C-alpha cells in the first residue's frame, strides 16, 4: 500500500530539485525528507532519485518519473475525495408509500428512471396497508402515497375509480353453503366490501386464506381456495368473474388515489407523481379524476 504522505514528499523533492528546498516547502528537516524518500524506495524496491555527491541537487530516475506521474494522479484523486466528502450534502430524501396489495412490478422501471433523472434525490419506497400509509402521511413520515380508499375520501393529487369484480377459479367455483373467502388482512377496503356485501345478502362465509400481497391472493383464488373481490385490472386469465346469476351482486367501486402533504410540490415530487400516474395508467385503470 502506497503512503500518500511519502508520495507527496517525492513529488515535492522532484518539483524543487533539492532536498533542502523541499524540506522548507513541507516544513520538515532535510534528513526527514531524505528518510521519507528512502522509505518509499524501499517499499517499491526501486531507486527513484539520483543524488549528487553534495546532496544539493537531485533528479528522478526513469522509475522515479513513472512513480511521480502516478503519485500526482493519486494525490489528485485523494484531494478530490476529501473535497467531495467535506462538502455539504445536497441529497434530498423523498419518501413514497405504496399499498401492500399493489403490483409493484409495474412501478420498478418508472422508479428507476426517476432515480436516474434525479441524482440529487434519494427515493425511499415502503409498502403497507393503505390505512398505515395515510397515518405515515399525517405524521410526516411519508411525502407521497398511493392509497386505496372510499371515493372522494379527502383531498388528493389524482384519483382513479377502481371497478371491483368477484373472482373465483375458472371451472372450480366452490358450491358449499358457506362462502370460502380469500382476503387481505384487516383494514383493507376490499375485505370490508366483501364482508359487508355477503352480510347484507344474508350469506354465510368463512375465511379460507388471507395474504398481504396481491400475488398471494391471486394465486389462492386461481388454485380454487376461495372467492375474492379484486380490482378488474387484477383479474387473471385463470380467474372467472362471478355475477349475480352466481349469487354475487355488483359492488360499488373503490378509489385509487395519490395523496401528499397539503403544500406546493417541488419539481422532483411533481415528476414522481407523473411516474405514479403512468404506472397506474399502464394497469388499465381509467384516467384520473
């Protein structure tokens, strides 16, 4: 490992052409400067400087010239690193919340593009239940969030109606008296709609499977474990839509909304909102309100 201090001394001696003048420049004795150069020569196993008999003038050997060239580059890089690390940090943090039951795969490319265009912004994304994300916004832990909610439930930056459909496994619809349900955890608006609809219709039900993730619910329905209520865009080809003839009445739509703190958005936040709109739009959701 090359010692930067020894390299700095070597460059100084070569620039001054003298141990004596170099010693005055680095505020050390001539003997100390000479010892540092010898130590560097011993570490690389090469003679770097030619000294005259009087010791007043020195010149670099061929190896010394090569070492000086590298030394200047290493010292420059070290100086640059010190400058960058000592400079005030300008990175801003932008915290985004995404629903646990949202297909994040649609967002990854758009978020990566956002990060590339905004090198001065560190994007922190977390997922959770919509009710938890709204609490995060209220407490200031989040700057923006994409949430599932009742239509018109408070101000927002953009909102889309979410058409909901009853789904079951194609050709494997349960026929038991108690409806087996595949649900998200408590607090999910889809879960509330399912239970309210069945209770209002006087139909018995039981929970057959529950999952925090959209993919988990989709897979459980496709496997025939039970019935669920999903946004129309989340229905898979392996799902069959259940209608009134099957005993499942239509359910009013919910709302997918981008919610932020009540203040003017900066440029980075505006671009992130645009990325979220694209992600939702690619899912086949109607244009925002």
